[in-house]
C-alpha cells in the first residue's frame, strides 16, 4: 500500500531551504539552514536504514528551532517521527511531535531520490551550491539510489524512482 509520500526541497534565499513533507494525511513545511549538512545527512540516514540499521536520525537546524527526524525500521517498514524543538540541543522529550507515520522502506527511499532528482533538475548543481552555500549531495544521492536498486531491483534493473 502506498501512502503518497512526497518530499520537496526548495531553496529560499542564501543558505536556507524549505522541506515540504506531504502524504495522504497531512502537509508540513520544515525550514533548514546550511549550518548543518541537512540534505547530505538526510540521504545518508536513509541509506543506513536500507543497509540494515534499525534507527537513524537527522536534524534540520532552523536557528534556533530545530526539526529532528527519527527513523525506526522494523522489517520493510519505517516509522518516521519529526519533532520540533525550541533548541537543537534539546532532548527528544522536550520536542513536539509534528509528524508521525509509517512507510514502506522502498517508498521512503523513492520519495527522497525523487526529491533530490527534482532539485538537481530545477537548480542544477552549480546554482544549488551558490544558493545553498554547500555542494549538491550527489555522492549521498547516488549511494542511496545504488542501495535501493541493489535491494529491491537486483540484477542490474534500473527502475524509474517515481
């Protein structure tokens, strides 16, 4: 069953981005600052889940607010929680849960790949670097794509990530 998960990453001024998370239940918009490598860390966290880790985390700093993504994997399902924290150093218990849902691991990976493929098409890697202030996460995106393809489409099949 698909939940219609969609992720979008829109650059908003130098060093700022909005990440929109949408599924059949809700839509939220998270802000991220370039003071952390949020896109790189997000893609790496998902790759680590595919590789077998059962819990990963990533944090988007919105100065001083922070959005903490917590991923718990059980089998082929991933429970995604997003907490909003007044300060990025706060413990999870001090955060307000603003998103929670379960997804198939493949659907989550596919949504992230689609999102950053769209970013590359929309901005190009050079414009992305100029607006975000850091390199486009090409290495992390391709690592996630390769892990996804190896896991769910072995024998060289190259599926459309959509």
